[in-house]
C-alpha cells in the first residue's frame, strides 16, 4: 500500500486535543472552554443543531480561527506554532462549500494535494503521479480524470475534492458537513467511502453531520454540542438514547431497532 | 453603531457648517464678508458694482454648489440603495464619463446651428455608458464588486475614447478640459434657472417613489410577491438618477465622490429610513460641495489658475472613501453567482504556443519594415529605418508581455476576471508624479521621468500595502482600495491637466501610452525587468493555481496565503511600474491578455501566463503599428489604441 505509507508511525494516541479552548467574538462566547480529545484512527462526528458551536470547533481545528483562550494541540504541539506546510502534511480540510474551480480538471485538482510535499518548485516524480492516480481510483473517478471539475455533478465534485485530500496523504481529514449538498444515495456513497478509507488506511476523520442516523452508522465516536458546550460524547450506542437525543436536539425523538442490524434508528414520533 | 462615534460625526458636521460660514465670510469678493452678502440680498443696489459682482457671480456660484451637491448625493444614495451596493455612485459606475463623452460628441458632431440644450447629448451619453455597465454586470447577477469593476472598466474605455477625440480635435475641445473637471464658476443666474426645473422634477419623482423603493430591501423575489414590480421600479429609479447626473455633468462637469461619500456619512449617522436617508444625504452632499468650493476659491485666487472644484472633492473624498472601505469588512472569498454550465474545452498548448509565436515574429517584422510615407505605403529594409522603429517595437512588445503577466497575476490573486493592474491605481500614481512635476515647472529628461514615475508607483504600492495589511490582503478589499485610489489620483490629475500649462499638456501623449519616445536603452531596461519578474511569475505558477481556490482551501493544502499574496502584490507592482514608466499608464492589455488566453482554453496558471504574454505582445505591436500608419503623418499612441481595441474586445467577451 503506497497511500499513507509515507508517514512516520505515531507516538501518541490523540490526534487533536483541546485544553480549555474557547472562542469569543466581541464578548459573545460561541464556544465555552472545552476539553476534548480526538483519537487517532477513529471517525469522530460532531452533532448539534445550528449555532451550537460545531462549525466553530471545526474552524479551531483547521486553524481558520484561533482559540481566544486555552489551547488546541495537534499531537501535543500547539497548532498555531506549526508552519502552514507542516500542518497540511498532518491535517487536510474540506470546507462545507468547496470553492468554484474555473477551468481546473479533476486530475489537476487532485495534484494540488501534492503541494505540501513538493512546494512551489519541487519536481513531481512518478511516485506523486501514482499517488494522484490511486487517489482518483479510490473515489471512483478514473473515467473523469480530464473532465473539468465545474462540469461534474454535486456528488462527483465532492468526491474529486476528497481525492485531493487523499493525495495530500495527511493523517487526519476534517470534513465540514460533507453531505449537505448531496442526495441520499450520494450521502451514503460518500460516507461509506470515508469509512472504508478510515478502516483500510487508518485515516483519522473528524466531521460534522446533521443526520443523526448516518452519524451513528458511520462513526466510532460522537460528540454532541449545545450552546457552545459539549453536552454528551461517547460511542453511537451511548448517544442513541431517547433522553440524550432530547438534550441534543431539544425535541422528542423516538428509537426503534433496525430490522436487520438491530442498531437503534431515531425518528420523529 | 456606537454613540460616541455618532456624536463625533455630528460634531464634525456642525463644525464644518461653521467652517463654511467662516469661509464664506472670507471668500466674498472685495473682502465684503457677510455684510456685503446681506446688503446684496436685502437691499440690492444695481449701481453698486460690488453688489453687482456678488449678485452675478458669487451668489450663483454658492447656489450652484448647493444644488449640484444635493442632487449628486441623492443620485448616489438612490443608486446605492437600488443596486444594494455601498460604493455605487454616478462616478464609479461610469455614468459621469458617459455624460462627458456625450457632451464632447455633441460639441464635435452636432451641427452648430442646432440649438439643442447641452443636457440632451449628455443624458444620451450617460444612458449609453450605464447601459453598457449594467449589460456587463447583469451576467454576474449585479454582484457589488463586479458592478463597480465593470463601471471602472467602462470609465477607462470611455476615457480612452474621450482622450482620442481630444487628440484629434485638439482645437475645438480645449475648453472641455476645464469643464470636464467640474468648474463651478458662474457669471449669471442663468445656470441656476436652467438647472432648477430640470432637477426638481426627477428629484421629486425619486421622493415619491420611496415607498416601493424601500420594499426593494427585501430582495427581488420577495418584493415581487408583495406586489412591487421590481424591474420597473429599478428601471425608473435608475433612469431618474442617470438623468439627474447627466444634467449636473452637462452644466458643471464631473464632480466625483459626493455621490459615494455623502450617503456613506448618512449611513454612519445611523439613518435607517430611505426617505430620511435621501434627504439627509442630499443635505450633507450640498454642504460637502459647498465646503469643497469654498476651499477651492482662495487657492484659485492665489494661484491665478482656474482650479476646478470637482478636483477638490476628489482630494477630500478619496481619503474618506478609503477610510470608509477600511471600516467595512468584505467577504474574503468572492463567489461567482453564475449558474450557467460553463463550456470548458481542452486545447493543446504546444501547437497554440508555436502558432502564436510565429504570428508574433511575423507581425513584428512587418511592423519593422512596412510603413507609410507621403507617397503611400512602402516596404523598407534599411538600417536607419530599423534603428528608428526597432526600439519602439521592442518597447511595445515587452510592455505587452509585462502587462499581460501583471494582469494575469492580478486576476488570479483577486479571483476576479475584471481586475487589471490599471484598476489598482499603481499606474495612476506614476502618472500623477510626472504631471505634478510638470506643473511645478521642472523640466525633466527622459531618465528623471522614468525614475519619478517609479517613485510614484512605489508610493501607491506602499499605500495599497499599508491599507491591505489590516485585511490580510483580502482580494475584495484590495480591489476596492485600488479603485478608490485610482479614482482619487485620476481626479487630482485632472486638476493639474486643467491648469493648461504647456509642459503639462505635452504629457498628454505620454499619458495615453505612447511608444515613440522609447530608446534602445529604455527597451533594454524594460526587457530585462520584464524577463526577471516574468520568469519569477512563471516559476511560481503553482501558487497561482492554488491561490484561486480561495484562502481556506489554499491554506488547507499548505499554502501560506498571506505570504503568497504579499509576494504577488510586489511582483504586480514591479511589473506595472516598469511598463508604466516606459510607455505610460493607459492600456487594457493587463485586462485583456489573460482573458484572451482563457478564451483560448489555457486555464492553468503556467499556460495562461505564457499564452497571455504572447497575446499581450502581439496586441501591443499591432497597436503600435496601426497607431503609426493610421493617421499618418501624425501618430496615435499605442496605449490609447490598444485600450480601444482591448475595450471593444472585452465588451464582446464579457457578454459572449
């Protein structure tokens, strides 16, 4: 396996760690002092309704915002101290709405993922090209390599961006509502792909999802936020309980067992 | 909006009102002060020549300032409201320069016997340019920055046409210079009598429309559902605004910034309702123009030159606009609102490259050998002719390359296909230093000229840098800062040009991008500089690809956006400065060449850069040659011609 083979073996078990990290905007606290650990090799999903602070948390992790108090650590090192390129080698981020890419083909987009390894002047070797090809194959876009990203459908576009994250070979990927623009079948397809990558490559995934059932199905760990505070976290089976769900979403949700797998499924009674 | 701030602003207004009354006291003719005005107003005695002068020149001038300030501010206010764009104004959207074109065309082409009031051609010109601007901007859904940029481009384009007409019909149009800069001097009440009815009607119309207009704030789709015919309302309002602007322009010329700044102050004061906004903007505008005029009069009197007031408003308004822009935060990521499925195609790079290279070489050789003499066309291959023509051809060629690279960088950096080096104000800075030197009577040779131009361009780059720091050189901020700067500099330049000094008017050809002063040494300097910076740009092509993804995604793959933006700004400044210093500030190559490269399907940064270089060089060489033979034995400056060619092609391209 060439993908992800290049990274050095990790010395710690936590990818990200928040030490009393908080975020305030002009005396308005959006995220209260928070202590969470994101484990390596695990799919962690952030839950909560709009404005609960999960996007802010993602922005702290991806360094788009700086914590107003406390610290955000990446493998025991404060994220703010890392150089942009070094950070990119560890963490890749897919924004909720990937930017519009005028005149860029799928292959060119995926090649951008090699930038942190090669910089502005480094030569792309056969290894880089292989990695790009592999990443495109992983997301199933082999037949679309030379198509322009702007001409793809929403689902294909999202997969092209995921391929770029893969070519980046970082240990952790951050996905902010990756399914928000997709229909149900593409949602399932994308999450299944991410789960597969996590299991086959040991990729650490941290994402925001709105659909509690999808989150429970594809994650190892769920973290629920409410008004800027973590109110519950644990394995999906610990979160999928009537009282916990009521706390998270502020409304009554009922559960039934999935007819085949037996996992709890939530619904509005 | 905090209270202390509002208080200090109100205090500022009261203070400026006091200042105005003091200034009036000082500027009344014959040092008569307020007493003379009082006498003239309440006990007018026609036999007293002092009162006569006050009555016939001073008071009409005050009145004109009040009326024009009031009208322009209201026009700006309504325009900003309708277009939901805080920096829309008659001047930023090209309305004013269109009106100027209408006037010029009217003077030149209408039969002299036809006693047509001057506001009619002005209105037609203004309507024409506004239509062009809206026509271009409509494709992008009237996104604020896009609209202002298209206004800027159209202004530059129409400005080029104006300059061209002035060069050709120099004798007929010398008065247009002064008029074009907004001179408020009066010698009777005639102008006031003409303006009042023409302005009262549309202004009253705007006031009457305020209720359906206010509904526009809900957005087009919602307003439609509550029974407001959005399109019609917008159309009527904008037509009235354009009419008001045209009337003012036809009477006193272009007076910039009142239309942007007065509504801006009104909003800062916390005025919410449209009705109040319109009225208060109008009053602030009237005060502003009066203040500017009062400040102009003593300077005018001291220097003995006719100093246009419009220039003074630019001096006061430009810094204020920059400050206003700096207070507001703009989205750092510009997202196009286009929904159409783009038609992307692949085109092989190598064959295109070779074709363009061959065409460029052939064209350059043709430009070198083919010319015109009094007997007609000729083909000359002799050393003397080559020594005459080669430097200018090389100058045009390298300038084309340099500007094409600078343009590609600007467009990639700001993620906006309408941006160009000219828009950032760097070339205006270079032009302004030279014009000021000429005004001060310093006769400078070619090398001092290049050095001074470089200094001016560097100064503007410094200002852009300093203002951009706060917003981490965010693309939108950068563009707006540049637009405000170049508008301000242009206005100051117009003051100086209007002084009518010999040295200054001789700069006109340089200002319109002439190549015939270029020596071998100039071409060599330009060539080496363009080679160095151009190579750097091409080597950094990965940055250029990534930066277009927007800050978030670019950072995510490890690009240090802040550092990259800094380096790119420096490269753009260096290239623009070089080209401007040698061939003058006016060309559209920076806008045009990157576009043409894209329309030839060269989308990745490296291919776009190289294709744009060849195209830029090609257009400049052709423009230089055409300028040489078209109007033989006179010459059109290559920059001016390329602006015309480029502007026309650009219009076509933007709507294709």
